[in-house]
C-alpha cells in the first residue's frame, strides 16, 4: 500500500479556517503578475511590468473583486495578444483623460 503524501486536516485547523490575510494575498497576486510579466519578457515583449499586467487584468473588476480562483486564473491565462490590445488602447485613452483634466 502506498503512503499518502497528503496530510489529513485535523479538527483544530479545520475550525480555524487558516485563511490568508489580505497582505499575503496581495503579495501572491503581485508575484503572479510579475511571473506573467517575466513570461512575456521571455517571449520577446520587453519592458512589461507586473503593474501593467495587474492593470490589464483588474480592468474587468470594476464591480468588485472576483473569487480568488478566478483572479488567479485570469492572471495566469492572460495571453500576450490580449495584453498588447489592452496596452494599445490604454495608450490612446491616456491622452484623452489628460486633455479632460486640463480643461477642468
């Protein structure tokens, strides 16, 4: 009989829930975004940052944050094509926003 490598969950840990704190979650999200930026850099897209990846992914979250599994999936499944489309649109949007703020 094979020995299982999974540890059983005892009642104490199950009751505590052991949820990640918000700062831990944010660090993990930052690491995921940096990882995706590094992946794009390996494909030849230079100067992409984790902040840009996060801005692209989080643009869809105007109504609130999704569940963590969806958030991780959105980051890890981000394709270079979608990111570059977002980047081009953001370049066109920025001058418009600046011109509106200067008129006010």
